[in-house]
């Protein structure tokens, strides 16, 4: 039997890496993107292969629309029967609104919002033909609750809710489901760089009392990609230890 195929964007590190490993463990072949962590991406390819998956890494700056479109075409040639797309790749650039640079705002929008749209466009046709598909956007608790010093990042993560719901409406009749996961604070390079005082402040607001692990997100994404969630579409699933309810 043919193995199912999944695309995970930004899987050289962090949450995307855990998601790709989870799919490999579930029997998927995995295509994934990264921007610059070449060595980690090659290592990751090997790790996925040891789990029995056919795996391939694609280096691309997803903020570059033309480069991303070309890469999605290469992925389609290599993985023609994709049934899961996880739009995970993202960046954070923090700063007070008063001094925030316009070019940083654009970079956040191009990476966190437009890239997910372009990647989704690329998988729609094969998913429509197969009458089967699951697209998952990785948003953030910050898109739900906002945060001082993160207005542009929060804006990009909220934008994904509109995209998720609109695509869910547009594609539902073709049996393509579209959902978003809103992680709270998860232990990755992105949160590693937070000052100790901020980390302590965050912890005090989390009822469960600890930061999440990338695998906590990966398991929920796997659920949203599986038939167990067949009647769930257009939803935002919070995975945040209770930080925001
Ligand atoms: N960590 C958290 O607490 C948290 C909370 C809520 C939401 N999130 C969201 O979860 C997602 C993953 O976060 P993370 O913490 O795992 O981040 P991370 O550790 O910084 O990893 C980001 C991944 O995305 C890739 N990437 C970033 N920009 C890219 C670009 N322009 N083109 C292609 N690939 C790109 C990176 O590739 P390289 O390795 O090559 O740079 C890397 O694989 C993001 O969308 C983030 O906003 C994270």
C-alpha cells in the first residue's frame, strides 16, 4: 500500500521538527522546508528515514513568494499525493510599536501569513482531486490574547484565524479540512531567547505551571490530520497549559 504523504514547513528545528517526526512515526513520508539550518535539515532527513519514512528537505526562504512557489512545485513532483500540509514555519520579531520598523512588519507578514497561503494554494489542486486533505496552521496564543511588544507578530498570528476559517469554508465540500493550532509557550529556540524575568512572569500565568514541549503540539497536529478529527474544520485548538482560556 502507498504510504501517506505530509508536508511540514520549517521542520529543521523546534515544533516543526517534532511534527515531522510524529508523522514519520505514524507511517507518513515527509517533505519539509527550512531556511538556513542546512546541517540540521540533513540530520533531520536521516532521522526521519530511520523511522522508515521517505524524507526530503527543501531549503527556501518562504518570505520570497517566487522561490516558495518554485519549491512547492518541486515538492509536488517528488510527493504527488500529499494529504497533509502543516504551515508551521514562522518567525518572531518583537518590539514596541512606537519604534517598530516597517520592513520588519513586512518580513513578519510575508513569512508568517503569505507563505502559509502560497503553500496552501499549492496543495489544493491535488487534495481536491483526491477529495481528501487536512491543512493545519500553527498560530499562537499571542494571536488570541495579544501581547505588549508583539503587536506585529500577534497580527500575523491572528490573520491565520481568518485564513483558516475562510479556507475551511471554501474547501469543505471537497473534504479538505482546515484548522489552526494556537500553542502557548513551548520550549524551542524561539522561547529560549526570552529574558529570565519574562519566563518567570509567563510561568506564573500558566495554571499547569510549566512550559509545553514541541511534542505537545505535534500530537494535536497529528490528531487534526487523522480521521479521528474528520468532523472538525475551521477551528482553533489552544494548546497552552491554560495560559489563555
Ligand atoms: N515556541 C513557541 O513557544 C511558540 C508559541 C506559539 C507559536 N509558535 C509558532 O510555532 C511555529 C514554530 O515555532 P518554533 O518555536 O518551533 O520556531 P523555531 O524553533 O525558531 O523554528 C522555526 C522553523 O521555521 C523555519 N523558518 C523560519 N523562517 C523561515 C523562512 N523564511 N523560510 C523557511 N523556513 C523558515 C526555520 O528554519 P531554519 O532552521 O533554517 O531557520 C525553523 O525550521 C512558528 O510559526 C511560531 O510562531 C511557537
